[in-house]
C-alpha cells in the first residue's frame, strides 16, 4: 500500500511543480515577450503564405515585403540586427490562433484592423502600415468595367477567414445580386481556380489583387475594377496584455514613417546626427532618451532606419519597383496628399 | 483488503493522473484566456453569422445564426460521406470480385486499379480531380449537352430539376409497394420452408414497384415536368446556367476522389472475405444441388460478409473523416464553414474546435454502432 502512496505523492508533487512553474512565469516581468525575444535572439513573426509586395519568400527562402519590413524593424530595434527574424507563414485561418497561443510574437500579415478583432479575441492592433480597400478582378475579355455590370448568378472566388467574405455579402446583398461564393483556404488555390475560369470574379483587398495578378498565367488578360467596396486598414498585430511589447512594435513602425517625413534614409541616417532639427536628432538617437521607455538603448530607431530604411524606401523597394502598385495612393505622407500621419516621436 | 488495494491502486492512480492532466490543461487555458481578455462561451452560436456559403442543403444565408452555419457544414459533410460510402462500396465490391476473376484482363485491371489509387496520398488525388481533371472541362458557353439536358462545365454539373404535381400521392404509392414487397418476401420464405414451394419473388417485386407508381400517374393525378438548365449571359465572356439543379465541381471532385481512394481498401476487404471462405463450403453446397447463384447467395456471401464487415466499417469511418480535406478545394463542409470561416469571424477557437471534434466523434460512433448492429445480425447465431 505504501508503495502506491509514494507514487501518488511524487505524482502530486510533480503536478504541483508544473503549476507553480506556470503561475510564476504567468505573473512575470513587465514585458515577457521582450525578455523572451532577447533570450532567444530572434523575433518570431507571422507572415502570409506568399503575397508579393507584402510578405513573399524567394527561391532561397529570403522574405521580402512591407509586412516583413515591420518585423525586421522590430528585430533591428530590439536585437540590433534586422535579419534576426524567424518567419512563420500562416493561412488566414491560422493567424490569430498562432498569435494568441504564443507561437509568434508579431502578426504582420496584411491583416485588417476591425473593432471585433481588436476588442474580442485577445489581440491588439498597433497601427496601419497599408491603407487598402476591397476590390474585384475580372477578365478583360468579359467586357465588365464596373461593379455595376455584375448580374445575378455571378461566381466569386475568395479566401476563407477574412473580412472579404463579410464585405462581399454586404456588397452583393445591398445591390440585391445573387452570387456564388467559392472560398478556399489558401490564396494560391483561389488564384488557380479563378485563373482556370471557375469564377467570374476574384475579390480581395486591392493590393492583394494587384499582387496576385502577377501570379496569373497571363496577367494582361485581367484587370482590377475601379470601385473600392470597403475600408481595409492593414497593420501589425500583437497579443493583448503586453503593453511594452505593443509599444515597441507600434513605434518601430512609426519611426519608419516619421523618418520618411523628415527625409532620413538608410543612406543619410548617420550624417543626420548633426542636423539642426531636434526632431531628426531624436529619431537618429543623437538627442533625448527615447529608447529607455521600452528598455532599449537610444539608437533603436537609428538601427531601424539604417538597416531597413524608412517607409518610403520600403514601399518603393517592395511594392512600387516590383510593379504591383506604382502609385502610392492613400499610402503617401500627409504632407504629400496621403493619409500617413503618425504621432511624433518625442 | 490488501489484495483489493493492489488491484485498485494502479487504476486509481491512472484516473487521478488523467483528471489532474486535464485539470492542468483547463486551468492553464483559463488563465491564458483571462490574461488576454478572451471570453469563453457558446453564446456566439445564436449570433448572426453574416457570411454566405456556396452550397447548402437547407435554407441559409448570412442573416442566419452561426448554429445554422454549423448545420449547413454538418449536412454537407454527411452528404459527401453518404454518397462517397455508397459509391466506394459499389466500386469496392465490383473490383474486389473482379480481382478473383479467372479472366486475366479483368483480374489485372482490378489489381492495377487497387495498387495505383491506394498508394497515392488522398490530398494529391483531390487536387488532381479538382484542378487537373475538372479544370479541363469546358466553360459554360462551350459545353455540349449530354442527352440534351445535362451540362458538365467548369462551373459544375447542371441537371434538370423535377417539378412535381401531387408528389405526396406518388410518394405513398412507393411506400405502399415497398411494404407489399416486404410482406410478400416474408410469405414466400414461409411457403418455401413449410411446403418447399418457390415463388418468383424478384419478378413480383419489380412488377409492384413499377405498377403502383405508374397507376399513380395514370389515375392518381400525379404529373412530372422537367426544368432544363438554360444558358444565361452574365458578361461578354461570362456565362452560367440558370434553372435546374447545379452540383458544384467541388462536390464532384471530392466525392470522386474519396470514393476511388476508399474503394481500393474496400476491394481488398471483399477479396479477403471471399477468399477466407474455405473451398469445401462451395463444393458441399454444389453437391446438395444448389444453383451457382444460390451457392453465392446462401453459402459463400453470408460467411464472407462476417469477414468483410468489420474492416469495411473502418474504411467508412476513414472516408467520413477524410472528407474534412474538403477545405483544400472550397467544398463547404464542416471544417471549412464552421472550423474555418466561423472560427475566424468569432475567434472562439476552443469552443469551435471542441464542437467540431465532438461532431466528428459522434458521426464516427454512429457509423460504428450501425455497422456493429449489422455485423451482429449476420454473425453466426450460436445456439
């Protein structure tokens, strides 16, 4: 009898140890995520499974894109090296679970900021790195030039698990058009299905349409309709409950945008240290103690600008020069007629 | 007392360990969810889903609840499983018997079919049928009519819809003839056992099932017309068929790949079952004057079925579970609609995944119970 009692006690003790371990790490320091990231030596970043211009891996496995650059900026600020990022490609369906379960620390995957996502499911959106809207792509040969020409019975290919599905319903319903939604889990299959003629139209964010068009067997046969049927502010997301980490990601993005505003580029960042403008000096770490607020050194933003570049450089490199969306549209600085306007870094 | 404790001890410890481990996970999940401000609850099921589904057996659109969306997905899963099981069984039995055929060509063809289809991963087969095979189909405007009324196109298979008048009379006539057939079979069996008389039950059954419904048309006022799909232009090069019924290509591809894949395993079960009945049985049956048909029906099959049913049950379960691969090709099954879109829109991961797991468990257990009941029925009645 005592034999089993002994086994039982050791089991209970083991479970008790497990409990204390978890509760202890749960209480944790102010930013558990920052501590873990510095300990691991890389930033864990969730990206798309391949969306040119936003997050796309080349044949050698190097990730590029404006979403990728947000994670690289955080790595530069926190770890001093923009390349210390581990990218995890996620489907639309998996992305939030991956973040809330702690598999990744930043979700930078062309994700629309909505009330229910922000408030409901344990996430916090830190900003917007691309202002987008949902649109439709059709074959040029169909002769359709406007969404007003859509008729009953149209079939529309799209992704599951996105705001696209909801917007699509609102759009067709408000116009009283009956439609057939064909929703796939992966973007590549949506493109393949639309390309082969399964659907009359392909709908997702306009930037996505422009990017996926480059993957079609003959991109020139397709066009994106001019109408935009929704607001899709895309931005990086972090887990709720770690406000320091949230601030680091938010200000890494803001620093890139503000650097463009003040004309600081990866090439001239070092020479800007002697600038007369105190706002510029603060951004390149020559004045003030901005990094201390997150527990970082003072050159965090300088490293972002030097290693990743400012927002304009990132946009040009990933989206404009690749021919996806040469025109910056609303994603232009507020000083140049766009809506990019970030709070001051001071 | 000591003896009892020795017996109970390990079991007690196992139970406590299981409870503690589950308790630990639940506790951990609770704390994690609390930390991140996630609520737990099933209240979302009654909320408006606000997304549409491509193909549904019940009336559904985005203004219905998430629970309704769950039912849509569940019914679509059941639909593809039931059709898949029926087709897989038919192909499986034919191929299984064909593998035992003395005809070299039939025999080898069946063997190659089995080896080919069961050795390629199912997901690849699904992609093949969807993207390679079905994609080779014509656009609606280029489709040739099959028998003038069926249209197989890249957007799906369009078939005429039946439009009934007085359908209930037709339905009752079918039910009546089925009941009559059951009674006649019962009586025929009795006659054979008591007086040794043989009645052509099969012919009578066919006659009944034809004559009664025919009468319902002639004098019962039942009438039937067809609504044939019509080509409709959406835009210069976009067409679709209007009217009639349409089967989405996703359903066709999924059913096809699931049946062809599972049929190979069923064929092997059937072959093993028939080979498992000893040769002496057949010879003995023939020696007492049974016809070859009777030998198969009364002696071989009842014994073979006992061997065939249990492993075939497994294949039915596999097919049902494999139907969840539907998500890859946009067939709106339970996983795509509920554990996909609904999960994303609500963010209720734990709730939705638990419901989905429980649903598949229930489906599998239902199939098991049904097949076990059938297995028991055909098992040797020990006296």
